[in-house]
């Protein structure tokens, strides 16, 4: 359960249906809905293409054959570097969400099913980037917990799409170090 609580904010690095993404707050609500319903492919479709590519780049060490084999299998559900290379970025991302939420017996899935995300507003960073502040309330063993999250979005062709937070890069760096890889 503790691991599930630790991983939950990582899922909010990501954002959700096109019509529902006319505003940053609507995008945050849509993304939360995909997480609640365990619609990993839907969540991936709500991500900005650069964020999807960034995930692949951050975990490139694990997507190659060799030292990262176990991490690649656990985090992306693919057995070889060739399989990983053949997956579109959206499916790689969806596989990642599935793996992260189902490890540890599915505690995180149970938490997500109870999560209510309420966007409180947004701050802009330039004309096409917004940070959405949301309140997340969930129930853990009958106890209501509240936290506040910041989700990043970038507008592309009138639609707000999710970006990754720095936490994802930090997690990738830790896994890389734990796997014994150095450099690149």
C-alpha cells in the first residue's frame, strides 16, 4: 500500500478525449477519468507527442537488450529491444502505466478507482503551456486522504495535452543507476 501511495503522484504526471481538452482544467479532469477507469491507452492519447517521446528517451537504457532487460520487462511488458522499438510511443506509455499500477498486488489500481480529482485553476507559462493545480481526494481503507498535485499541459492545435513532470526523469535516473549503467 505504501508503494501504491508513492507511485500515485507519478501517474498524475500525465493527462484525457479531445473535446474534453479545450481548457487545461478540462484536460486534467479528462486525464483523471482515464486513470480512474484504468484506460491506459486513453491516457496515452491525452499526452503530448513530445512527452511520449521523452518517456522513451528517459528509459532508453532499459529498452535496449542487456543490463536493462528486467526493468524493460517489468516496466514496459516487452521481452526484447526489438519489441520495444516496434511499439508506438503511445503503446509504450500505456504499457508503462499498466505496469506501474498493477505492481504490488494492484493496490494502486484500487486507490485510483476511488480518486476524485478537482482542478482548482491553472497558471500559464508562455502562450501554450499551463500548470494545473488540482485537489485529489481518495479513500484508503475507509480513510479519506487529500493531496494537491500540479499537472503540466501544452496546447497543440487547440487541444491541451499532458507533459511529464521532473519526477519522471528523476525516477528514470534512479533506475538507471540501480541497474548499474553509467553514462549516456
